C-alpha cells in the first residue's frame, strides 16, 4: 500500500512510531523506552523486569497513557502559552487543537479520549464566559463517546476510567471539606497556645493529601 493510500489511523500510527524512535534515540537506555511508553503509549520495547518492578510497586498504570498524562502535558503547554501572554480565548483554541492532535498521535485510547473530551468541555465553557463543572464535563464526555460508539459502555477501560474519575470528582471535595473543618476547629482551639506557622502548613497539606487520596 502506497503512502498516499494510507488511512488516517495508519498515518497517526506511522507518526507515533516515528516520534517514539526519535524519543528513544534522544534518551538512551531504559529511560527512553519508559518515556515512549508514558508519553506516546508505546510499551513494546519495555523489558520484562521493568514491567515486573512497576507491577510489584503498584505503578503499572503509569505505563499506560491516561488522563493523568494528558492533563500534565496540556498543563505544561498551557503554562508556556500563559507566559507568552496569549489571550485566554486564543489560548483555549490552541490548547484544544493540541489536545486533539495529541489524541490522534496516541491512537484514541479510552482514558485519553475521556480526558480530552472533558478538557474540550472546560475550554468551551471558558470561551463562552461560563464557569465549568467537573461532573457536567464528565457526563458530557461519557455521552459523546457513547453516541459515537454505543458498544464502548462494555469496554472495561471505559468503565474503569469514568468510574475512577467520577469517584475523584464526586467524593474528593467531601473528604477535603471534612478534613479542612477538622483542622480548622483544632486550629481555633489551639490558637492561644501559639501554634507555629509550620504546623498550620503541615495540617493543610495533610488535609489536601488525604482529601485527594
């Protein structure tokens, strides 16, 4: 098959392979293989002992490109655009285009699809001058993917990705609020004892950590 007859998916796969090869050449050894897996989803070159170590430490999910990876990368791009003093409306458009391009490069995995769909919902809300809501964005992302392919609801990646995100979005604010109130009451009780600023920072950090967990 000639290059001109390649489908869009094949072209994306070819570009992914090219980027992976350049990344592995730039970062030698296992570091380049891990970078290709975490950034571009290519896990074919990862040695078995690295798989084993990640699995034993409970970190094997980091080897698969997910919403976490998409959020970090788009966050870095957003930070760069922000420092370039680009207007928010133009910045949202550029971020949306970047997220879609990155999604094409990855080959449209479910977890990345969910993350990009949510990001696009947030960008659209900001562009229209409205506030975004995480639950609404998650629901819209699930609806969009289901409309495109109804059979996706039986995909375990779809179920795990959306359920995990729903748990974070729905319950993290509750736990964070409860822990913040607990520490706030302790702070008021002990304010007369001259509690140090360092301890207050520690309490807030613990509240945020367990609320997020």
